[in-house]
C-alpha cells in the first residue's frame, strides 16, 4: 500500500509539474516553434527516389456528400513529374496536406466540365503561383475549357492584382498569372517533356455531357487508365487491356434506389434517378477489369461513397464472383508501380 501511495504521488507530482510548465511562456514558445516547423516542413518528401508510376487519389467522392472526402481528383506522378486529372472541390486542400511540390506539377487535365471535376482550379492556380510556377497554369480539357479558364481569370482578376501589388512582381509576377488552356483531341497524345511518358485521351460516353474523356497513362512499361465519368460503352475496356491499374468511377444502383425511397424532396429524388443512366454500375466496372485482364481495380468517384463497413459491403456486393482484385479509394490512397517489375504497392499517405 505504501509503495502504491508513493507511485500515485509521483504521478500526481509529474502531472502538476507538467501543467505548470505548460503555463510557462518559454515552454509554450518552444512547443509552438517545434509544431510550426513540423507543419511547414515535410519530414517525408512527397517525391521518392524510386523511379515509378505513382497514382494518388486526391479526391474520391462524387457530388453526394461524404464527410472527410474531396470531389474527383487523381494525381499521377511519373518519375518526378506530376500531372493532375480533375480538380474537384476540396482536392487542393488535400494536395496541400500531402505537401505536393507544385513546381513539379506540369499540367492539370480535366475529364469533363462538371463542377465536381474542376471547382478547385482557382485554388490550384493560387497555390502553384505562390510556390513559384514560372508560366501560366497549363490546363487541358474538352471543348470550351478556354471559356472556363477565362471565366476564372475574370472572376479572380482583382485577386491577382491585389496579391501582385502586395507581395511584389518578384514574388508573384503578373506574367505567370492565369491559365494556358488547351483543348483535348481524341486519341491525340498530350504533349509533355517527361522521358518515357505518354498520356492518351479517349472519348467516353457521359451524355448529355457533349465532350468527356478518359485517359491512358503509360510510363516506362507501367500503365494506368483513368475512366472519368462514363457509362460502360466499351471505350474504357478497349484502352485497359492488360494494364496495371484501372481507376474507375462506379455507382451502386441498389444503394441509390434505397436513398430515393427516403429522399427528403422531390428534386433530390429526381436527381438520384437521373444519375443512374450516365455512370458505370459497380458490377460493370468489375466486368471491365476482368475482361480487360486488369491487374488491379481502384474505385473512385463512388456513388454514393460508402461511409461505413456495412455500406461498403453492400456497395461491392455485385462484384462477388466477377472480380476480386479491387480497392475502394479514400482521399490519400496511393498506388506505386515501380519501373522494371510488375509490383503494385497500395498504401495511404498519412
């Protein structure tokens, strides 16, 4: 009993000393300085030394709400060069959290002009400008992408001017503000200076969207296809033959129909009905991966994104007996495909 009392007294004393120390300005300052250093410096660099084709999901959800997830965004790293496919709402915040080096971002590519695939373009512009981008932000997109970027430039023209005047021409030069928008042409390679890299756009069916693309990215023998939003019209399967990774959007008709039964308004009920005819069903995504001999299927832009284990099991129930090598992506899901072998490593950025 005496030893126990001594031990408890020691614990209490340590606690009281700790509380007193935390009230000390000197201790507070030291802790704060350490914390700020950790926030502003990345202890684990985003770019690794291994030559690989890397995919990072920076936005995994559809427009339907899902706490803690951003809208569509897929980062592809080939060597040390970065290309970002879509910029949905919240995705740039994730890219900042991941400490992506914007000076290594060569281009943003927009699959189609729905807001959940391009809403964060203004934030991407600002963050890359702050980090030293040396030319207008390169953006590839469907017909009309120049109208989108010109609209953003007009809306943010005062912002550009204020930041330039405040920080100076040397820090934020006006000559590199704005966007350089280029329209994508079906089956015409996206120009790039990354050795060994090919980015091939192909048309997908997302009617009534009149121009929508998927992308096949090849780097030194490793390959990934990003579906964008589409129905199963054969296009994704055609370009996914024998690839390493298929990043595909998918809808659960079962869950969406259950949601319709409890929809709070007629408008929401109608929207939930309408979205079913221009997205790929989850079982179809599995059939595409199986029939194209895909090594791994990564589901993103899931409709609706499962919020718990039960919902996830119901979402993937239609895949039973069709395809087994799949993963439901989260924001920060990372897939590394090293050059020179067939390894596929799936983890998550902390």
